[in-house]
C-alpha cells in the first residue's frame, strides 16, 4: 500500500499520529531517561503540538474541495516552517563552539515569572542557557536535528497531501 496514494484524511491522520508519537517520545526521554528540556526544546514541543492539531483538524474536516485541502496543506507547511525555524536555531546553538556562548538562558519558568510573554519568546529565541548541550544522539544526529528533519518531512508531506490531484468520483 503506497502512502503517497492514501486519501487526504488518511495522510493527515498519519501526520497527526507522527506528531503525537514524537511528543510521546520527547516525554518518555524526559521522564524515563532524565533529559531535561531546555526552552528551545519546549518551543519545539509546542510547534509539534500545533502541527499535530493542524493535521488532526484537516483529517477530521476532510474537505472535498481542492481549495480546502490546499488551505490545510499550506497551514501545515507554515506550522512546520515555524517549528523548523525553532529547531534550526537550536541546531545552530548546539553547533556553536562553547566559548561563543552556546547556551539559551535561564529556565523557562524563571523567564515567564520575570518577563512578559513577548519578551520571553524573544529571549528564548536569541539563545542564552543550556541549549548547547547535546545529551542524546541517534545515528549521529541530536534531538533538535531530528526535530528539524521531522518538521521538514511533515511540512512537505502536508503540502503534498493538500495539493495532490485527486481522482474525481462520478456517480
């Protein structure tokens, strides 16, 4: 069974399930492996959750019009692009030499208690705490690198599902 030929609903449901699985794995690594997420990790989780909601809404709605499917495809691409930007920033911070300040600042709880929401967002994305640490790798890639890969794959997959020409059904 070729996943590229699945229905729009099936492709978007698969996208939702992948996002849910990635979030479950992140929580597993936090609880079972003791990996404490940094602020950029938290933002990536939020981006995966938002992307998953976008996929779920598309799967539940299952628009019959080409424009409706395209809108969901573009929505998932935009959400994945935001996540890829955050993951890309995290990868950049991890690849910086330690003497150049490869960190992202104090914990998110401290920032949220002492700053407004926009200042917290800007501070976290400027990268100043423990985001430079690489605590976990698989096949030579750190967790933010894998997040970047998944954001790209999911974004392009959602766009493909939304823009793919469908066979017309005539009764």
